[in-house]
């Protein structure tokens, strides 16, 4: 019996599992490995970090998806995989061997070697990290009530990309909670964003991107562009304007510094000796590694190129789900016929919508730009559709977003 091992239960890995289980007919066995017992909606981490949604709302058990007649779920941390030996090493279990491996190990925070970023900034790539951010903010506000210091009321977001913009909106919604803990007015909570770019949100048209930036600014968020972080010291973010590293440094004092400048794929991909850059591999049309036809690369560790070949598609939940569905179909074909599907993976985006708090958003859906409340409702329906594509109506009813009017 062929052994299929899937590493990671994010959007891509869990989608492969969900779809491949339907195709099992006794000729292969699936082993799914994930560090946590749950899947989490990574697109909603900013809400947990801000405290506007509990972590329970964005998670559900992997066991809800696993069919034990076909799939063995191992909760453990992957420490390495060896494409030559066709083995996977785990922290607390014996090594696994495989006939086919699906690598969907997700992402980690990327600090680009900036001094002090790891030690003094808060990453937001896991549920635990998001919860830690919220706990940190509340503690700082509680401490302020006992010992008032101006920097305690300041929150800095390093990185004004898609994630940073969504986080800023959620933090703005959380101001009342933070202010109540500190005993101040909500307007006393200062939120600042730094970004090295001068044109933010490149995935949108100039007009829509400008709308989104102005929407965030209207919530009292200070957005500083062309600002390159040089160092993160305890309670201080030091930056310069422009590309001249010798330029006069500026700094913002804040006891809460959140790092959203970017992510990279799992470092295990580089360690495995694959041809990767920042933990991401450019896969073949069938989403396999170019040098290992039995190894699929999907999700945040895959750099899928569009037809123009200029730059990889952004790593979104939407493309991850598409990759997961394709790999399940392709693997089923390989297992049963020994051949890949005739057609390679093709990605057609249905659009991208950015939330700015609970009732405000902007973006493109089904080819049309949308703004404000309507875009917010669309964003929540997209989240529900994502839940449905893996967990079915059961997870939608349990975890779906139906808070459309507040």
C-alpha cells in the first residue's frame, strides 16, 4: 500500500487531506502531521492579536476533518525531511517513510536581519503569537494605570502591507478596551505604522489603494511611508527615511511593537536542500519539486509563478485551497495510473478584500471593486466559503462569520 505523508494542516495541507480522503479505495494510506491539534484561519490572526475575536473563533480541531479509516493524524513537530531517503523526522515520534510527500509547512516571520527585531518586536504568525500580542497590550495598559508612561499608550506596527493594514483596523476597534484598562480616553491610544514603501497595497489599483490608506488614517492611525526600520531596541523603533542608511535616524517610543514586515516559508525547506529562496520553492506545473517528482510543494512554501513569470502569486488562503484541491486530484491520478493530470495547476483569483476593523473593508471581488460596509460583508462571506471548502457546513455553522451588522 502506498504511503502519502502530508506535512502541515494549514489551508493547503488540510485541503489535500480533505479531498484525497474522498478518493481512497484501499490502495493508499494518508498520514497527516501537524504541530497543533487544530487548524487555524491564518487570515484572522490580526483579530486575535487585537482582541476583537477570541482564538476559539478562528480554530477548529484537525480531527473534525480526518477520516480515521483512511488517515492517521500525528500531532507532532516536523524537524526535517529528506527527499533522497524519503523520510520525515519528527520531534517526539519515530521517523516516517513515504512514497509521496506533500510539504505544506506554512510560514514564519521574516525579520530580514534587522537588529533587535527578533528580541524586541512581537511576531504574528501563529495563534499563540497572536494571543501573546493581545495579552501584552492588556498588561501594558494595566501597568500604565499604576505607573503612567507615555510610551505605554503607543502601539507601533512595523510593516504596512496587507496584514499590517488589517491589524491596524482591528487595533483601532480595540481602542476602547485598551483605554478602559489604562483609565484613559480611546483617543489617547496612539497607533503608528512604518513601511519602507511609498506606494502601499500594490495588489490594488491606485484609486482603491489610496482609499484603503485613507480609511486607515481616518481611524487615527499614523502611517509613515518611505521609512526603513534600522533597529528595534527595547521600547523603541529606529528608522530612516529613504535608501540612504547614513540619513538622520528617527525613533518612535512604544512599549508594543508588532512585526508584520513579511514572512518566509518554513526554514525546513531550505534545510532539506531544495532549490528554495526564503523557504519557498518554484514548483512544476503539477506543483511538484523540479528535482523530486514524488514531492509536492504547496501553500506558503510554494512560489507559484503566473504566466508572465514576473513575480510569484501572493500566498493567500485562496491560492492555498486551490493548490490543495489540485494536488489531491493529481496525486489520485498518479497513484491510480502512474501519470500526472494532463493539465497543470492554473490559478484564477476571485479577488482580494482587506478588512479594516469589523465593519469596514475594501478590495476586489468577482472583478469589481468594493468599499465600506458592503466590502466588509463580502470579506466575511469569503471567510465562510473558505471554512466550507474544507470543513463543510458543520464548521461554517460553528465558526462562520455572521456578525454582518455590528
